[in-house]
C-alpha cells in the first residue's frame, strides 16, 4: 500500500494533473482506478492519499505497480 501525505490543496492539484497526464480520474475522496490491467483503490483522508493494488496481471509484481504510481504522483507534484 502506498501512503502519501498531501494537503487538501495538493491532493486537488495532484488529482487534476494525474487526470491530465495519465487519464486517471481521482473523483472524490475515494474510489477505484484502472489502467493497463491494474486496478487499485484510493482514499484521501486525514491528509494522506492511500492507494492499494487490488488486481494486476500475474506477470507484474505489486511493487512494480506501486513504483509506477509513485512515479506518476511525483511528476504530478
């Protein structure tokens, strides 16, 4: 699971940039996202964005998926 501290303003800005750059919509404070065969849940609460991988292709590790998401988030910040 990924947990990233973000202020409400930073979360809104990050959600907007992730939508523009990756085509992934973080709508509201929690939900599910899917891209390239990977499905993850996300939740923004108490100043933290938490993302958990729910499904992925068998040939990709969870760590790889998490690293890709972290890269997307770091480029959005």
